C-alpha cells in the first residue's frame, strides 16, 4: 500500500545525474580567480614573489573557512543526532546534501553575483559563501528531519539553493544591504523555507512514530558535540566574509559576547519553565546558539559588547520560550511539525537579528565609525549613504526574505509531496533502518536481549523489518 | 531532611542577576580596542587601507584563540564525561560556568591590568586571556565534579575568577614574570584552589554514591574526545599570547614535543603499575596531557625540543604515579576527594612547570637569545634584567600562587558550604537526573529492561526518583 | 599454549627505551631553525622587530598544521572506533604510535633530507612532515587493526617511519617529483606496506573472533566523527606544505571539490550495490574520503575544479566497488585480512592519485601557469624542466613507492611474526579487554544483565576473562 522506500535505483540515479551535470557546468563555467590561478596571482604582484604572498586572500579567510566547514559538517550533522534511532541519517544525509549543495551553490551564487566575462571565479571566499548557502539548506533539513528520504532532501536542496542565491542577489546586490553573518539570508530564509516545506508535507498520523521522536542518553551527548562546535565557531561564521581588519575582528568579538550572554539566559529559562527546575537538553542544545544567529547582521557594526550581550540574552530567552510554549502550538494549530525546532533557533532569532541590524545600521554615523564607515557600509564610497534609508533597506530585506522563503517553501513542498521519492511511511519515521544497513548481531546464548547491538527499542515487531524490507 | 535540590528559582535568579550585572558593567566600562574599533583602526594606520590589515592582531591570534576555545568547551567539557551518569552535567555545567566566567574574567582582568583612562579595552587578546582564566575555573570544577549544584559552581566561579585576576596581576604586573602558558597562573592556581574547595566540602558519606563514580565503556570514549582535543591544541594554548614571531612559533613546537614524550611515558607507566600489565583509561585520558602543563612557563624560552621532551617525560611519569599511589592517600589521609584527579594533571605538573620555568629563566643569556632576549623577557628593555633574579622572581611567583590558591579555596569552600545552593545529597552525587530532565521511555511489551533508553543502572529504586523529586 | 599477552614489562620497557633514545638523539642532533630560534629570527630580519613577524612561517603554516594534527589524532583515531569492542585500542594505540612516530619521523626525515652542518633544523614545516609520515603508519595500522599488540605496532612504526623517510628522499630529493599531499609517499606507501604486513601475519583461524569484527550502532557514530574530520580538513592536509600563495590556495580548493564529488559517488554506489538499496556505513565512513587521497599529487597543479571533481567521482566509485567486490577476494584468495579496507581508501585511490599527478604534470605548460610555473615545479628554475620527463619521473616514483612498500612490509611482517610481542590469540582479536582495564561493574539487584556497563556481548564466558587473564 505504502510507497516503496527502496533507494536502489532512485538515489544512485539522482546522485550520478546531478554530479555529471555539476561536472559539465563546472567544466564550462568555472575558473580559478586571481588568488588561486598560477598565472594571474604571479602576474598581478608587482613585487618579488615571496614578499606579498601573505596578501593572498587564503591567509585572511582560510582559518575562518575551516571553522565554518566544521559547523556545516560536524555542527549541523551531530546536532541532529539527538534522535534515538536516527544518528546515521542525521550525520549521513547532512553529509550528502551538504556535499551536493556546496557545489550547486558555487554555480548559483556565481551565476547571480559573480560572473566575470561569463565565467565564475572561485577561491576561498566563494567556498565560504557556498558553505553558507549549504547552511541554509541544513536548517530546513532540521524541520523535516526523520520524515524524508534522501532523494527528497536532494530535490529540496536543488530548489532551496537556487532560491537562496536569488534572494541573496536581491539583498546584497540590488538592495545593497549588510548581512555578513546571514541573519536574514541564511537563518531567516532557511527557517521559514523549511517550516513551509514541513507544513505542506504535514503528516496527520505522525503519532505512529512518536516513540522514536525523542532522544536517549547517549544520543543527547552526540548532539552536544554538534552544539558546542556550532557555539565555539559562530564567531568565525559571522566574521568569515566581512572586510579585512577591524570589521572581521569586531564581528568575531561581538558574536563571542552575544553567545556567552545567550548561554546564561538559556540555562536560566530552561530551569524556570520546568516544574521541577530541571534543565532540558533540547534547550541547551539549541537555544544557547540563538545568540549567534541574532548578531548575524549587526555583528560587523559598532554594536559594542554591551549591545551584543543584550541581543544574545534576548535571543536565548525567546528561543527557550519558543521551544516550551510556541512549538506545541505550531504543531497543533498550524500543523507545522518542526522536528528540531528550527523556528526557535533560526526563525525568531533570525528575525530579531534582522531588526537589530536595521536599527544598528540606522544609528551608524561617521562620528562613531570614522574612516571605518566605508569599510562596513559599501555605499558610503558611492556617496549615496544615508543611515536612515540604509536602516530602511535592511528592514525591507527582511520582508523580501520572508516572502521568498515562504513562497519558495510552498512550491518546493508541493514538489516534494509527489509520491515518487520513497518517503518513509508514517509508521517508520525517525528510523535509520529504512535507508541504512543496520547490522543485526547473532545473539549468543546467555544474552537476554539484543539491546547492546542495536541499542534502541529492540522489540520484536521492529527487529523483523529492520533486517528485511518494510513495504 | 536533605536540602531541596530544586533549581527552579535559584538557578534562573542567579543567572539573570549575574548577566544583568555583567551587561551593566560592560556598558559602563568596556570599549573596543585599537584593533576592533572602526575609527581607531582606520586612523592609526598611516598607509592605505587594505595594505596593513594583515597587521591587525586578529590574524596573529585568532586561530590560536579558536584552538583555546575548543580546549575550554570541548576539551574540558568532554574530558569530564567519563562518569557513567554525569555526561549532561559535565558538558552542560562546563558550558554554563565557562560562558559566565569568560565575561566576568574580561572585567576582572581588565580592571586589574588593562584599564585605559578608566575603560577596559577588548580584542582577541583579551578574549584569549578570558578563556585562560575560565580554564582555571574548569580545572577546579574537576575536583568537585559530581558533588556540586550549578548554583554552587557559579558562585565558585565568581570568587575564583576574581582571585585569579589578582594573582595574575601580582605575577605579571608586579613581579613581572613570564608565564605565557599558565603553568602557575592557570594550572597551579586552578588545581590547588579546587583541591582546597573540595577539602572544605569533604563528604564523609560519599561512598553512598560510589557505584556511580566510575566510567562505562562509551563514557570513556566520549572522554577521549576531550583528551585528544586538549592534547592536539595545547601547543596553541601555550603560544596563544606570547610575542609574535619566533616566541609564538617556538612555544608551539616545544609543547608539541613535550606532549609526545609525555604520551610515551604515560603508556609505559600505566602498564607498569597494573598487575596484569593492562592500560588504564584514566591515565591515558589525563596523564598524557601533563606534558602540556609542564612546559606552560618555559615553553616560550629556548628550552629546546630536547629539554621539552625531558620535561614531558617526567610530567607523564609523575602524573601516572600520582593517580596510582597519591590520589588514594589524599582521599584517605587528607580527606581530599578529587573526582578527576586534578592534582595529578594540573597540580604537580603545574609546580614542575613553574620550577622548569624558573631554571630556564635563570639560565637565559644574550649568547643564546641574541636580540630575541627582549622579546621573551620584557625587563631586558628596562635594563633591569638579570637572569638569576629573574629566576628568583619566577620561584617567588610559585609560592605566591600556591598561597593565593589555598587561601582563596579555603574561603570559597566555606562560602560554598552554606546549605542554600541545592547541593546533591551524598546518595545522589555523580547523577544527572538530579538537575536534568532525563527522559524516561515507555517500555513497550517485549522489552525486559529499559537499559537502552537510560543506559546506566536502571534499577527500580533509582528510576523512581529520576522522574520525580528526590527530597 | 598461546603466547602471554601481558604487557607489564614489554610495553613499558619498549616505550622507555625508545623515548630515552629519542631524547638523546634530539639532544645531539636537533636545533631550532631560523624561524623558531630567538637569535636567528631576530638577526635575519633587516627591518624593525614587529614589522616582519607576519613573514614567520608560523603564520603561513600553523593553521594547516593544526588541521593535519586533528586528522592524525582524531581523524584516524576515531575512524577506527567502528569496531564494537575495540574503541579504547583504536583511539589509544593510534595515540601511542602517533606520538612515537612523529618524534622518530622528525629524526629520520631530518637525517635524510634536512641536515644543516650535521644538525636537523625544526619548525612548523618539519612538524607537518612528521605528522604526514605518522599518517602513513596509521594507514598501515588500519590493515592490522585488532590483530596486533601495542608492542608490535611500535616495532612496525620504527621500520615504517624509516622506510618512509628513505622513499620520500628518493622521490623528492633524487627524482625531484611533486607530491605535496602524499598520494604516493603517504597513501600508496602506507597502504601497500600495511597490506604486505597483514599478509605475512595472516591468521587462518581469525574466524574465531569474527563476531567482534563488526560495528554496533554507537561505534559507527563514533567512527563518523573520525570520517567527518578527515573529510573537512583534507584540503588543509594536501595544501599544508605547498608553496605559499596561489599553490596553497589552489590545492585546498581542488581538494574541496574533489571530496564533494567523491561523496555523491559514494552514496550513489553504496545504495546501488546493496540489494535493498540501503546505504552501508562502511562505505560512507571510508570511500567518501578517497577523493582527498586521489588529488594528493595533482592538487597543487592547475587541475581545475572540473578536473578535481572527475577525479573525486572516480575515486569514490572505485573505493565503494573495492569494499564490495575486491576486499572479500583479497581475503579469500590472497589471504590479505585488511580490517579497515585500507586498500580501498588509500591503496587504489593513492595509485589513481599518482597517475593523475603524472598526467597533470606532463600537461603543464608556461601558457597555463605563467610565472607561477616555477612555484609548482621546482626544476623550472634549474632549467632542466620538461613536462614529459617530469610526468615520467612522477610515474617512476609510483613504481619505486610500490616496490619500497611491498619489500618493506614483507621484511617488517616477518619481524612482527616473532612470538615475543604478546600478540592476541585468534580467539581474542578485536577485543579491548586484552590490553585495557575494562571496568566491571557490581550489578545491583534488579539488573538482569550488565549490558549497560560493558555494553557488548556480555555473555558469561567472556566476562570472566575480561577481568582476569586470558592465557
């Protein structure tokens, strides 16, 4: 009755076709930029060879790139391992769709805002931007976690990356706004896109998999690996593509303080909303990160540590309250099944970040920034700069982003609803065994259960289909 | 009878009050420094904008900062997950008190040795210093691990950070000594402070929780994540705030060789002290790191790889022997219950590091250092430099540090003894369920136990109070 | 009957003797280089002190070094924790032999290609090279994983490091070829050396430990930590010792794209070769990395992202197919018991990388590289450069490497076969309890099994010998 979830043809076919298309497009369109091309780098330098190598963008950006890379693959990947039976899929599908998205993003972002005589020039900055776009897809993945096949996820990534690049083009190139850490372009976009997708894919009978939609002791510890890496490297994330020098330095520091304040708010409100005063791992794993999201736009500005800490504290607070009070309502009233609670970690804090960015931009003045003003706000140089209109454009960008995300998510959701992708049945959501070879062990005599091998819920009914086929 | 451990009011109240105070003080006292301020950075540069950005301290220090940051949050956090039922608290409380301490340390360190016209200037160097101070608090945390409430830990952090800053001020600003990697300021201070606190908090009936005060298979693997990260990034830790150029480079390398030699000593003595020649995870997790502690002072000097390896080998040896023979005696004779054995990892190796630093400083000469002498020993420039007196000051600093740590720990211990913090009862030490929501699972028919959900000791008596209240 | 596996004397004796020899040799032969020596660094600079510090090789290389370091200790260490009962040994022995090998490699590599007036000069580049050589030993460790004692592994490391240095000397110094990321020197050499060792150590009765030679759910997640770190930091690995500027930048980017393409190939073929279309963790953990191996030689050349993606896609494909179809044949026909399947991850992709490198070198021309040609191919400066002969030398190097590896592995294998190292009996391979203190827990009443303490196969027969002695 239910659709077959066998991936034997669907997944290989899609992966191979996509990769072949990517390779052809890269062969046609992509070139080394001035800093990665052997001829161009060595021609452009007036001086002797070794002297100026430290000015290659590699040395300014590569450490930040690697931190961002860790956030994308370890941070997002392990954060989602909190589910008891879904660790392979969390880390594995995260890996797959990220590896695809970063290639596709290089093309889409290059096409929309980086063509040089018809060619896309790549270097470490394009690598960071591609990872950023990938982050947006992984945020959306959090909303549908456990309820989608890998084929669905790849299809979602195709559309989301494309729309991300369009939205980014409108914001950065047309409206000319600031969003170095992506409060809008990455977090708000990824969150509302994903929420709309999961709304369209609403499963009224998801209760049948309810017993698997929670954590166990060790899966929560694996998830903390993801959390801590995201938390530590968020300063690198927000500062990775700002201008060199003071903006990069300042952004990292503002983010550091915002996160620290956010963490105290998270612990405070997590204990406060629990009748017994006990801390909830869900809050610590997620809400403590909201401070990074919320200074994604204003972080490069003269927000001050003081301002960053206020923003971080607010972000942690609304995030915990969202998990406790809003998520259940979204599910019951709006039919939004948000597995990871991305609305609380990326949605609301992203909007907060956009607002803080608009206000901070509107308050910017040469009295505070001096000659550094033009290094933060590019339009100072063109003479068109005006802090109030700049603040207004920032606000408009939030509206554009929300619209693009919701509309894009709606379309994509309906495309993903087609019964051709091998989506899991309601009875087998949040379950690795559907798409992964989960080894079954020959129990030796003397063993009363097999919990030590496949450690979760080893009840009879399930263990049969794990090693066989479901449908 | 026992004090209630409910955190519902205590923890939120303390967190919120502390964060509000921090925010007010940051708003009043903290300013961007020359390298993070948009106006100042762009004014101070004589040249054109982009040329000199690579001289921003960000590019010299930020990769080291991130490595240190990983040590603080992943290293210390996961190292302490070795306990079977205390993983949430180990990583979670580590997270909380670190996030608080780095903010408080910024203020205290700024107040004692960084005021500029009444303002504290912040940048990546102050971030590293704040993380260093935090490390000291986390070392002390290791001694009381499993026996304190999060409220107690925050109160401990308030006092310890303050005294750390005073001690650091005496050593670095008054005595003018060298301690780039903090053998004294961080490790010796943190260890003896923590040991004194745990002495004052002595629990004669801790045996009641004995069955939880040990590791299980997977908890030891989680702990190895912490160990390996600490080990790998210790070269960055010791070199993070040395002078640029050769001192930073040399410090990293000396630490690298010290740790390698320490690791071989650790494996050797771990097998040697075991009757069956089996290796003990406790030794590998901890003693292999002692080599980093022991070159914390001398690492920036011309210690040579040869010298570093000797020091590392000695450190690993005394650390293993300490775990095997000294820790049981400290507990039985001196009533010092040192959960993580910080005396073996930070205490003795810290003292060794101080002694090695004093000797290496006393042997320093212009014949060896050339013009580099003044880049390691600041007082060369002032003309007051004399290697023997320099060595003497280093030795005096060790005594000062020990005195400050023991006295501070004594006072703090008595403050923490007040029955108002919700400390765990003797019967429920080393137990996450007291302060964390540990999900209990509805066992389905066919499951004979619930060990796959909450994997440790799922005996009846316990499972009742886990989901309810203890006292 | 079987040899005693007690390590009480053997392991400490070997570790201490080796470390004492290392310390003596370091004291005699090793000196700080120009960038780490206080006198030399400050003399060599013509300018004022602070200006030129950014030209210290530390700032060009240290972030890459730390990424490589993470790959060696976390990457290799955790990748091998996939075995259900061998996590302590995987991470622990990896730690031990890496800590030894990096010291020994510093001496051997220094001796063969870095003597300055009879002294070995060390700095961050020698540290990276030592870590590279260590990587080769860890690759071989993967082939014999679970079947060797730590003493055997140290003896293997002594020989392998030495032969690695000889082979590297022949390739880089005599033949003058390019192999920045070590497709040949590291991967091909390590793989075929290890395969030959495991061939000589063939165990006809390994079936007796078959039930332990597989993963369990959580051990596969721990292994994914290793995989993801290797994957993320491979761009740093391949670019760590290239020339500064465009070559370093380009190498990192080529590797990034190769790995992304490789990942899609891995998922595609993993599902395709499974009758139910299910993904296999073994493939994801290993084959997804083959793309990094396969651009180890050509990565610094003008391979283009397009070329890198083709190579990565091929590497992932042959690696999955190797795991599925070749490994069983190697075991049954050639008696090569390759625990981790290093032939598929390092062997075949390494050879592919060597071939790609030879072709790319043969196609190099000044039209493409401009003045950058001499920064990639050192012999351009000497005037001896000729792309075809260069390509030929690259090909010859592959043959030399294969010969050295197979011959060296043969000799080393026979040395390791001596019954003096406490190797595990056939019945107790892949078992931590043999060499590690694995805590046994006092089961409390109400516990029906002890699976929550030592979670794997807690059957009676085993639990006895775990806490006692085997033989």
